[in-house]
């Protein structure tokens, strides 16, 4: 998938790729700072692409519903053979 297909066509700016797990303490601890940065700079063209290293989409979706402010695209990695 091309990066251009993931970002809004009208925005030219920065893109920050985040890789993490919903249950990882360092990821959870940094989340308020990530959300604040996104809110502050999104109108200026800043975009985040989230890549979850979790293995179950339903658990990721439940986590995202509870976390306010994570409105950027979230993708789930899929390992071959799983």
C-alpha cells in the first residue's frame, strides 16, 4: 500500500509512524504526549499512522474506543502463518 493512499490528499506535511502494543507500559505511558502533539499540529498537516503489533483486531478496536484522541488511522500487523 502506498503512503499517499493512507494520507488525505489535501494535506502536505509531516507523518509520524507509531509502532506499539496496547498492553505495553511504555506505549501507554507515552500516549498522552502523542495525543497532545497530534492535537496541536494536526491542523498544520501533521499526521500519525498507527501500526499495532497486537494480534487480535477486536481487542485493538476495544482499546481504541476507550482512548479519546486517537483519531489517526490504525493498522494491525499480520504475521505470516498466523
